[in-house]
DNA sequence: AATTTACGCTAACAAATGTTAGTACAAAAG
DNA sequence: CTTTTGTACTAACATTTGTTAGCGTAAATT
C-alpha cells in the first residue's frame, strides 16, 4: 500500500487522529482495535507506530484538544460584560456548535475519557470539574441578580451539559431538523427553563 | 471457595447479573472481563458459566429488563386522563427515580446497549425508537392543546432523556444534594422550559 | 547523484480475552 | 442411605489484543 494521504498542511499524524476519533466514536475506545484503525487509514497496524506512541496517546490527544478549546471559550465568556443569561446562552451555543460540527471528537471526549491513562485521567477530570464550577458560578450569579429562577446551579449545569451531549441522538436520527433549528429549539427550552 | 451467596429468594444468576451491572457501569462492557466479574462474585471465571450462557447474555438481560419497565410505564401514562404536561411530569419523575434508585442497571442500558449482539441489538433499538416516538407524541399533543411552547417535539424529548441520564454525574459528585431535591430541580427546569 | 530520513511492510511476541471439557464434591431429592 | 443434581474447581483452547524488531524502499535533503 502507498503512504497515508494528507491534504492541506495536515500531518499524517493528524489524519490518524481524525480517523481514530471516528472509530472510537463508532465502536468505543476499548472495542476499537489498532488493526481496524489501520484498515481505515489504509495501512498495516504496525505502520501506525511510525506516527504515534500508543493507542492511549490517540485518546488523550483527542480529549485534551477538546478540553483546551472549552477552557479558552470559558475565558472569553467570563471576560465579557454581559448578563448571566447572555453568557449562558453563549456557552450553550458554543457547545451545541461543537456537537454539530466537531461531533466525533467531542463525543469521544465526552464518553470515552474514562479510558485515559494516568496522569492524563486525573488531569482531565480536574479540568472538567473546574470547567463545570465556572459554569455553575455564572448560573449562581444570575440567580443572585434575579435573572434566573432559584434552583440548584450544579443541577442546572448538569442538565444543560447532558442535554447538549444528547445531540448524538440527533446525529443518528433519520429525519433530522437542520443544525440551526436544533440550536434554536435547544436554547428555547434550556435557557427558557432557567429564566425567571 | 464456597458457593455464591444468595439472599431472600434471588437465584445465583440474579446475583451475577447484579454484580455484572455494577461492573459494566464502572468499567464499560468491553473493558469488563469475566475474570473480574468472577472475582467480584467470589468465584472462578469458569464457574460463572454454570449459571449464564455468555457475557453478552448478561448485557441483554440488563438492557431488556430496563426496556420492559419503561414500556410498562409508558402504557400506564398513556392510559391516564390527565393533561400532557402532567403526563410528561410523570414520565420525567419515573425516569429520574430509575436513575436514582436503579442506577447501575439503567446506566448500563443507556450507555452500553450498542454492544448488544444481534438479534437483540435491532430489537432494542426498535423498542427505543418506539418509546421515544410515544414520548414525542405526548409533547406534540401538548403543543396542539397550547399547554406547551411551539418547539420541535423530538428535540424536547432528546433534551429530557439526556438531561436525566446525566444524573450519572450527580452520583459521582461529592457534595450532592439529596435525591428528592434533585428531582424537584430537574422538574422545575425541564418542565418549566416547556410550559407556555 | 549520493546520502539520509520517513515510512511502509512482514513476522512475531506476550498478555488478556471468552469459553469449554472434565472432574470432584456438597446439597437436595428419593 | 443412595442417587441425582447443582455448582465449584483446574487446565486448557483459540482468538484477539497492543506493540516491537528488523528490513526495504520511496521521498527529501545535500
């Protein structure tokens, strides 16, 4: 077989990571084998190791790529001088966008992170906790300012994050409404459910 | 080692299924091995096969147990003569209760069903689809009767189901509010987000 | 053109997996 | 007490797994 085909200025490693995200999404990290990944990439299994260190490296590259993007977004939102509800809406829209346009990667980061190996596992979990805390703080702030119903902020965050990760079902579904429409519907229900 | 200890009038098979649900929840179906399960049960791996046919039998027993309960609940709700919003509230409360009190089993059925083998996989998916359709029909009905905001019913169902399955995080969380409080908060946000 | 690097291949490995065969013995049934 | 059944054990199996070693050649660099 020939070489791994790259396009634009992505490396061969990038190609492998992309295909890995698709495979891990479809089969789950544990069930996906390196031989399957190799076949999708168009190469023998052993050849993958010219580009990557291990299977678990693939997982942590995927997970931390997503986590970093989320953290950056959160920095941006916190810096804004807008109402809490507007901040929440921005976060939710960002997350929905991620689920719609970077589906595989986000999905894997969401569902397969528990197979990360140490020290990445602990690091990832810490980042996740911190991120949720920041999100909850915004909700809390909105409650104090009476923009938002008096509810448990942790539960509100939990609902939003998981509702969004459910976009997975939307991807699978046959008769799907378009992405923009999905986003507006989700905002209506989620943000609408918070508003006082 | 001695025999598998049963209590009340549960069979040894029941004990294995229960432990399997816990293990599958913790490690994931693929990552959980029969040798690990055996250790938890207090027996050698080969001994499990005196009670069960295969690893995958365990998974489908767990999944269909949950699916059957859900279908029965749905029959009951549909038969009621109440408003759509009341029906939805009842469904949501039932689902939350399941996540709180039968956590392992429900979690496994929710996240690991894709590892079912045929023909169980197709059967399960069909039941899942049907169940969601029934749920969406109730939402649809509420929209027609102007009890509920004009939204895409499929999206509404997706949000509710996934928000509820996110109770997983609540289980993991250290400083958790109690189950009843969680339920009321979820109802406020979810049902509140639908109400016109 | 000559040399070095990148990258593909085949072959093989040790470990882990689900599962079966065959055996021994305790509990239940007669 | 005797027989039968249920259930646990050890040993072994064929596969599948991630990964490494060693080799050859095409591409890149000089």
